[in-house]
């Protein structure tokens, strides 16, 4: 059944008069402000990198990068061919350029990824370095039309085998952290970084993670993680406690969240307390995956000031996906989601503060001695005190100019009695769905010129809906 929900005038409600569709002024401040400008070329083949796809060339490629950096910067060029490599570390003023026809093939031997201090899924811990790393650098880039093939299937198999072992023991919450799978591209503690044009596929774990960084541009990359299988937790692009990030012109097909914003998990995330903020995502496509735009589930440091526009979701599980847990804490606020088309998604708006309990909540089964556990287990088991600090908050979400075609559900939004979903504004949102869905524990939701056409004739009932009759 088709029905119209209308907005009460903002003036009458004493709300800000800024329109949801207005582009925030800070949008112009995001992205890399500099690029490696030197043009001297360092060919990896000159340093004895072999393009046969069999000979491990990590040391040769790293030597080219190091020589380039020591000389003040330039282009490290990878010409056509297949280059097998472990972890590489790109340095300041270096542009690693993958030419068309060039393929970096990730080693399938975990020993070729040295362990580093990093953060994974919201917890700081030791973990293998990524295939490509930009760590503590400034003014660095990875560009070109080449392919980064992480060859992640052995790491997928490792994870699934561990799941079979861990879940019967009540250890679902820790298996992701014990199954140490390499990411494909990590930018951490870095500034003025550009990732442009490359294609990445078959990530062993997350594909691109931007961690503790600022002024980063990711432009025109393609991610294809469902090539020859479906890798678990192979997120597309994760922005993790980072600021002033620009993501544009990207095309992602993965097996978890496509574009995802995070800021730490539970006690450890609250300890670090670094937000993800000032993020622009525009002119992008999401295909398979759990969320066109996902905020969370790691929300401890807060996620705020996000502008997502001109996006398309084709067959993605969820459109706007905001998720957390009652031990995460943090506030998700000032989110702008505008000019979006969703085709055949599962749920257009999926919002929960109690996401995936078997994964989200850590409980040590009988038979374990906590004092002898690995450090990351102890972090996961440290309680958030007082418990009220773990309650997340979602507010000030502006949704406008949305077209949803053939979704299974329009809205599934469940807040908490002690933490209502506050001030969600829908303008010009038109959805054709199988069922309308439900909203619980919400305050100040407003709808203007918006329709839901549900084939089962269901209606969306919203508590404390602010509406007016025409």
C-alpha cells in the first residue's frame, strides 16, 4: 500500500533550518592536499623483480621503493607481468605505479607478512602487515591501471576451519582475531595519501583500511573479492578512526561491508577514543556486499560529519546500515545520505544497536584461565564500566533523494529504550518493497514527500513520528 508521510515545519519544531540536501561546507576540505610530484622512474625490474608469477620478488620491489625514497622520491614503476610478493612498505614522496597489465600477486605464505602493531576490527593488537602498506608516511601514492591480486583463498579456508573449531566452544567472538589474515592495502598514521585507479581482488581479509590517518583520497579503484569464491569479512573500503577522507568513483563487489566507517570496539576502542569524521563518499557503486554504506559496528570513538552522495547499490544486502552493540559506546551523528539509488537490495535502511550478539559480546567459557590468555583476548574480555558508557547513540541522520527499487524491506530500525534513534529526517524518499518493516525506540523521525509501496500492503509504524496532514 502506498502512503505519504509529511514533515512538520522546522520552524515550528525549533530545529535548524539547514536543508538535508545541502552540501556541508567542510566537504571541500577532505582528501589528499599533496601528491608525489617527482618524476624520476625506478623500474622494479632493474632491481631484479621477476615477472613470472612464481619467483618471490618482495625484496627486489622493496629495494626499488627504498632507493626512490632515499633519493627524495619519484615513481616506482611496475611494468606488465605477474610479480609474486609479500608485504611491501611504500614511503613518503613515492608513487608506486602499477601499469596496465601489471599484476602484484600476494604470497599465500603467511610468513611473508611480518607482524606489526596495528588495529583490527576495533582492537589494537599484533597482526600481519598488509600486502601493500603506507605506515607513518606523508605524501605517498599507489596508482595505475594494474591489478593487486591478494590470492586470499587459503586465508578464507583457514578462517572457516577455525570457525568450525571455535563456535562449538562458545568462542565465536574471538575467532576473527585469532585467524590472522592479511589485509590487501593499509594506510595507517599517514597524511596526504592517494590511492587511484588500481583494481584489487581476492582480499584475504579487509581490502583497503584507512587507519589513524588524515587527508586521504581513494579515487577510481575497483574491488572484486568474489572472484573464484566468496571470502569472509572481505570488506571493501574501511575508514577507521580517520579524518578528512575522500572516496570517489569506486566500484566494489565484496562479501561484507562495501564502504564502511569504524572507530573502535568496546573497552579498547573507548580507551583509544579516536573518531572517524569528515568523510565524503561520492559517485560510487556497490554490488555484492553487506552494506552500501555501513557505519559500525565499531563505533566507540564516534562517527560524525559524513556526506555520502550519488551512490548506487545493485544487489547489496543493505543500503544505509548503521550498527553497534551495547558494549561499544560512541555516537553516530551528522550523517548525510543523499542522491542514492538502490536496486534489489535486501533492506534499504538497516539500523540496530544490538548487532550480531554471538560476535559482538565476549564471554569466556568454562575451562579457560583468564590470566594466561593472549593480550587481545584480555582486551576483548575487559568490561566497559560503568555499563552505561557502552550504550551507543545514533542521531541527526539526514536522508534525501532516495530511490529504492525491489527491496525486500524498507526499514528495520531498532534502537534501545535508553538510547532512542533521534532525529532521522527523510526527504523525497521513494521505495518499492515487499514489506514496509518496523521502527522501534525512535524519537523525532520526520518524513517529507516520501512514499513506501509495499506489495504485502504493510505500513510502517514509527513511534513519536513528527508529521502533519496536508
